[in-house]
């Protein structure tokens, strides 16, 4: 087991190193930040000074090694635009995205898996057909449109919920959270629904397909022949057998939503990292872009690493295969 | 013979599919005495497995038992509700399957799976459950059973997995076990071991068995009684010795003739010409008639069961017996 962990950890490091090169070169290839940072009427002298100050006069590999050297010391550079450390900038925005994404992905998974199991267990009932119709909608309706309709309906017409912003926050360990105040929660509801809809649809499909397949296997027939009740079969046999694909998709969704919740964050003016990266790309704020993409890569690598460990915990075949 | 533990009368299970009604089981009747092993033999698609599932009330949609009776220890099962049926499954009647790799849940330990099967019918302490599970595993021939409770199915060989499945089926000392080709997927040597063990277990515990198989050779070494199925019905039934020595139905005779042991070395095996009819559109009359060497014009009407001493057959032109006059 330990060997398995170490092996996965080394793989993760390698992926991160490769990612840093790709991201750095990719971002370097886009535009010239000087044109955006400085006003057009700036003198040649100021231009030269700024270029030197930002380190843009050095060759790209040198810039990369300086960047990596700083990165290893926990320094991701300063934003060209805000002139504050990038880490501070992202760190200030991350909790907002984190709470929104966790709430929506977790509730979409719990609800989606339950509905999906029901739809797979009783595929002929009208309830299941309704569930599947909802999931088709969740897949096919674009998220920005759903967001606008949610605002129109619940915020403008009914006036039940606020249309945007984070609302009241509470500081816990120096980090601001909306989740722990009633006002903050009311602000989270609409963007969370908006973000969750697609994931809900996917989880329903996934759980339904798994359930339909597993319920036809000899494992379930044998359990039935042993007189084990349907509830126990669903709880003890089915849930474990369909868990692997669900956990995989859960991890991937968690990562990609954390990184790219930008549409929802923009519609609901949710001050998360998604909005930050879009703004940074617009002004070619290179340090923010690089740091953000590296962070995203780090998130994915970490999530995949954790998922591999979870697999090993729940599936004995993986665990024993890894030990051998 | 005392009262049978299992009595099946006129059992019919049909599948109502989009393309039509599949008559998978069509008027099957037999009795099973305490501790008796009956072989249910036939080609694939003859309705053996569906018969097995029907006995436990486990026919999947779109199939259902359309008529007939299944009496287990004097209780009619076909009219029981799902909850009452569940109480009997695994407790009074249990089933083992062909593929031991597919039957056990790969993500639960053997101990957990046995505990689930015990808990389905009794409230026992974890310790009592563990000692019961250990005892059963030992009985079916699994060495160091107590330690193996913590193992997962993939740590067992196919033969060992089938023994675990058998142990689970035996946990509550059922009156009847339906064994659906449980040794077909195993090596021949392991097959022989398990057959010997099952015979001993049936004798010790008084458990009766319906042993479903397409392999007449395997079944005849185990069962005291044989029922031969063809196209959803039993075409001949009787004691194993009588049936093998002196088959009445041409289909039974064909099955016996195609056994490798019946052929001279080097000579080609005998075959039954043709193939099983589609259960979706059974021909009028005897379903075996198109393949039968004895068929006559009379065979366009369905023959009834003819009873004689302790055996019965469904044929107008049985071997070794004077043909009854048509009415």
C-alpha cells in the first residue's frame, strides 16, 4: 500500500512539472502584456524600465527557472495589474468558489445518485420517466440561460432570493464564508442550483445505468435467492458495486467545476476565482494566469490522487493488485 | 414415499415479450422427497433454468408464472406475497448458480456476505454468525475456514468460490436446493469433488436437490431420479437407472446415445439431428416431432403423459413399450 502511495505521488510530481512547462510556454506565447499594463502614451524610457522590472527582458527559459525557483519557495509572483502577491489574490477569492462548488457538486451527487438508483430500479414507473426527462433537460439546456431564468423567476418575479453577490459572510480562521449565515445561504441557493443542474443530470444517468446493469447480474440474483431483502441488496450490494464510476466522475466534476465555474460566477456576480481568471486573461495579467492554471493542475492531480486512494480503500481488487 | 418436500404441478412460466409470448416452461410437474436428488436435464433453451427460478418465485419481468402450483413443505408458493416468499428463499429453498465468479460480490468479504445471508432470516450475534459461517465453510471443504472469512472472492479459485456459494445456500439448512449447473464452469477434477460433497451433504442434512444440467453424464452420477426437459416440458421422468438403461422417449434415447461413454473409441458421437424449436412459435403437437425418428401423423397432436409404474413419458411412440391406440 505504501509503495502504491509513493508511486502515485511521484507520478503526480511529474505531471505537475510537465504542466508548469506547458502553462508557462502557453501563456508566454499570448500577446504582449506591456501594451496593456502601460498607457499608449508612455515614453520609451518607461517602457524599458517596466520591461526590466517585470523581468520580461530575459529569455523565456530564464523566466521559467526564476518562476519555478520562486514557486518552490511558495512565491507565485505579483499580479501585473493589482501589484499584490498572486497567492493573496487567488487565496482571497478561492473560499467563495470552494463553498459554492462543494455545495453544488455534493448535493448534485447525493440527489442524483438516489434518483438514478430509483430510476434504474423501477425503469418502467412514471416517476422514473419523469426523472429521466429532467435529466435530459439538465443536459441540454445551456447553463447561462438557466441562470438567467432562475434570476428572472426567483429574484425578479417572486423576489424570494437575491440575484447576486455573496451576502453576509462570517470569518472562520480568517477566511470569509457565506455558508454559515442565513443571508449568505440565501445568496448561495440560486448559483448552486445553476451549477448543480448539469452534474445532477449526469449523476442520474450514471447511477441509473449502473443500477440497471447490476440488478441483472447473478450477484443480485444470488442475494435474492438467499432471501436478502431488496433494501439490503440496494444498500449493501448495489451501492458498493456502482460506486467506482460515480466516485471517478465526482472527482473530475469537482475539479473542473472548481476551475471553471466562471459562467455561473459571472451571472450571479459571485466573487470567485472563475471571474478572476477571466478578468486576468482580458488584461493579460500573466502571473495570475500562470499561477491559476498551475493551481488548477495541482487541484486535478490532488483530486485524482485522493480518488485512487479511495478506490484502494473500497475495492479490495485494486488494493491487492496494488500491493502485489 | 412420505409426503414430498417439493411438489410441482402443471407449472407454466411465460415471458410476455414485444415479439410474442415465450412459453419457457409449459406444464411441468414433479415431486421431490426429503433428501432426494433429481436431475433436470435438457439442452440450452429447454426451460430448465426458468423452471429453477420459478420454484423460488424469482422470475424476472416480462416473465411470470401463468399457472400451476409449487408446494414447498405443504405451502403453496405461487400465491404467496413477495414478503412471505422472501422469508422462504434461502431459508427453506435456496439456489446456486452456474458461474461462481459472478455470484459473489467482489467488494464484500466472504464473512460479510455470509452474515448478510444469515441476517436475512435470523437475529444472531456477530460471534454466533461467525461460528455458523465457519462451520458451513468447513463442511463444504474449505480449509482454515475461520481465517478465510476475512478474504474477498477474488482470493479464491473458481471451485472454492462455488463451495462458498454452496455454503451460503446451506446456511439455514433449507429443505430444497435448486442447483443450476453449478459445476459446469469448473475443472473436471473439482467438479467430481464437489459432486461427491453435495451427495454427502444431501444425505447428512436431508436437503433435497433439483440439479439442473445439460450434461446427462454428470447428473446421472449424482441424481437418483431424472426429468428430461424439451421445449418447456418434461418429456420423460423416472429413476436414473431405469431411464439410462431403458429410455422410452426418443429424445431421451438420443441424449443417451450421444454420451461419449456410449460410443466406441474413435467412432463419431451420435447426434440428435436438427435444433431446439423457438419457444416463441412452438409447432402444433409434439415439439420434438420435427427431429424425431419415430414421428408419425399422430404426432401433430400433443401427446399426454403416460404413466407406468414409477415412470412417465410424453410420447405416442415410446421405445420398448406398446403404442397406445389413438382415441
